[in-house]
């Protein structure tokens, strides 16, 4: 107990004054920190006012180099304004670089001014100097989109498409919002093999799949898009191949490019030619991620469906309701086929009418087949001729209860569509 009292006494004793040396040290540190605090406050104020309109900036700060440059930079995205105010922009950029030599936007602005002066336009005409300034801005940061655009122009003039595609990649990777403005230009350019070859090397980039999915909408030749897809397929991320292939297949079908659609569908992981032409109801062909080349089964107030591991599709139709049971897109080649399946109705229930409707993507109806509603187990079979002008077919199975007061249950087994 006595030992504990002694320890507590020692712990609660006041620490003696370290003496005048320590006091002077603290005063010197305080004097050194005061200017730093002033500079930090000044920099914070400048950073704040740099984001405000020039007429809102206090008069005492308007002549600061950073704020003068901030005002120029806000307007420097307009090349016409830079051309009309090149002297003012150049003076502001030079002042900014003297204050901050690694300011990429000032380097880029000087590059724009130099690049705008075409050969023979005057003593300052030196496009190569402009491109050199763009490269200097890029060495500071690759996130300056305007500098990257200038370097794309430099690559085009030099005929170096691979370098141009690298700069496209840097913009699209660091600024996804630029896709809406750059994708249309890139879509028109891929008609040229000189562009497709280096662009395919970038197939693993996150924006590549989005570009392929929109290129045809932006006016690209579908054949060029398919060629780009094939060239970049091995480089694509494995997780992207299926989504990109399905999206491209759907676009090609919608535009009537059916041979290309079949070729692309055959390369899609998880589909391939065997699954693409597989008509049976199995787990693979009802996978929602493979739409539209997979069966879409309905489950709503009118129709309920369930698929067993054996491939048996059980359909339950509510009172008086007509509904779509299943639908999908097929890319069956021209020829004669046989559609067949087993039909089994639950005993004691009213038999529902089943009907197959097949429509070519052109809008022409290929077949409308009613499945006879007979009690018990029956086999249905029908011949279907697919003409040469119907390379893609929309299939739809509908059900209507015979008795509007009753619910009907029917099962389909061994569904096939074979030559």
C-alpha cells in the first residue's frame, strides 16, 4: 500500500519548468509558423476566388497572376476566343508559367496559339512548336484533354495512327464524359484499316466495349465494326466479351446484317454456334444474360412458367387470360425444318390453346401454328420453311385457356427445331 501511495505522488507532481532555453525555442517556432499560416490563408483565398466569376473577385486581388490566369483558362476552351485574344492569353500564360512552371493548362494554351498559326500566316507560324508544347503539357499530366486533342492532330499530320489512338485512349480513360463528343469522330474513322489496326490493340480498355456498342449508331460501317470486334476479341477482357458480342449481334440483326450477326454470335463465350442454334429448353437457353438469343420465359399475373432440369416446361394460365409464354430470337439459316414437342394436359382441367408465331425480322410472318388442345399426352409436329430473305426469326409461344372460368396447366417436353 505504501508503494502505491509513493507512485501516485510521483505521478501527480507538476513537471518543473524546462527553463529559458525551452521558452525561447517555443517563441522562435511560433514566429516561424506565423508567416506560413498567412501564406496558407492567402493561397486558400486565391484558390477560392479562382473558381468565382471575375466580377465577383475583390478589386485588390484581380491583378494576381493566378486569378488572371483562372479567368483566361475559363474561356480558353473556345479556340475562336483564343485566336481573337492570343496576345492576352500568351501574356497571361507566360506570367502563370513564371509563377508555376509546371502548369499544364498554360503550356497547352501556348501550344494552341502556336498551332493555330498556319504556315505562312506570319512570323510566329510554327505548328511544330505548338505540338512540342502539347507534349510538354502531357509530361506534366495526361489528364489535360485539350492537350491530348492537340497531340491527336499532331499524330494525324505525321500519319502515325498508333500514336493518335494512344491519345484517344488517354482522353477516354481519364474523362469518360468525352465519349459523346469523341465516339462519333472515331466511328467514322474506323472505316479505314489504318485506324482499326491500332484501335484493336486497345480492346482491353474500359471504354472500348461502350464504343463498339455505339459505333454503328454513330454511322460506322457495320462491316468495319465487325472487323474491329474480331481484331480486338483476343485482347478484350473476358468479362466483357459476352456483353459486347450480344450487343453487337442485336444491332446487326436490327439492321439486317444477318450473316455478320451469325458470325459474331458464334464467337460469344457461353453461346457459340451450338448454343446459338440450340432450340431446346435447357438451362443455357433460358439464361437471361444471353438475351435475345435465349428464351425469355414469362412469369406474371396471366402466365406462370417453370422449367425442370429435364427440360420440361410447365405452363399455368390464369382464368380467362391470354399471355405470352416464351419468346426468343433465332438465327436459323435458310432451309426446311421440323418443329416438334410433346404436350401434356393435366387431367380434369380445361385444355389451353397454345400457338406458335414466327415472324421474320423484316416483318413478314413466317408461320402461325395452333397446337391442338387434346386431353392427356400428345405429340405436335410441323414443317417450317425458312426462306433466304429470313435469316433472323422472332419466335413467340402464346397460351389461351379454353374455359375463361378455369385455370389450365399444360407441359411441353422435348422441344426441337431441326433440319
